[in-house]
C-alpha cells in the first residue's frame, strides 16, 4: 500500500502549513493551489508539501482531480483527501480515541 494525502486549497496560507505538517507524519502530501492569491503555495512548500498550481481558480473538484493524478503518477495506491482550513481536530483526522473516521472507496470505470 502506497498512500498519499491530497489537499485542495484556495487562499489558505494561514492554515495549510499546519495541515501539511500533521499529514506528513502519515504519508507524502500533495497540495493543489487552486488559483490562490495569498501565498498558499509558498506556505505549503515551506511545510514540506509537493505543490501543484492552477493559474486560475478551477474549483475543488478539479483540484482533487489534479491531486489524484499527481499522486498516481508518483505511485500512489491509496489517496486520502483533507481540507486545507485545519478545522478537523487531529484526533479526528488520525481516528484516535473519541475521534471519527470515515472510510470509503470510489470505483472508476465500468
């Protein structure tokens, strides 16, 4: 199993770094900067993420697509997505004591 974390982000410079630092404890992180104008990409790089950039805002769905394609190109067999706003407590993200964890699969193709 080769997991990656994909984080779509738009104007989240103040929070994306902490999300990346926590996620990197578990897997490599790819942040997709969806046309931000506030330094989101720079904050993600400083925290250790691989960053892909959209020149203009294309929306969360396209940012997720870009991130999954990048993760698969790097050999990912599993992808976890996280929001860049850091509103999910770390115990929830890690499935720790009292936390919540959501599991799911997405079938692609026929």
